[in-house]
C-alpha cells in the first residue's frame, strides 16, 4: 500500500483516480467539469500575464525616474 503513494503516480494510480472521479460525478457532468477547468486555467494564465506585464511596467517606470533624478 505504501508503494501506491510513493513518487510520481503511474498508470495504475491515474486509472484508479479517473474511475473514482467518474463514479463521483457521472459521465454526463465530466465534459462540463473539463470545460470549466479549461476556462479557469485560461483565466489564470491571462491574469498571470497581466500581472507580470504590470510589474515590468512599474519597474521600468521606477528605473527611468531614478535615472532622471540622477541627471539633475
């Protein structure tokens, strides 16, 4: 039983997890769950990219204002 939870899950463990999910949610709801998971992941990636861009813009603005202050 300990080998079941050690390291990276193998094909048997993934199959067991998929069967449990199928039993819990049913075959009709799985496509909806997968679709909503895909949308959530897409929104997360979009938000992450926007946050990174905003951080880079802020840092570049601070650097340029420090250079301007140093010249004066």
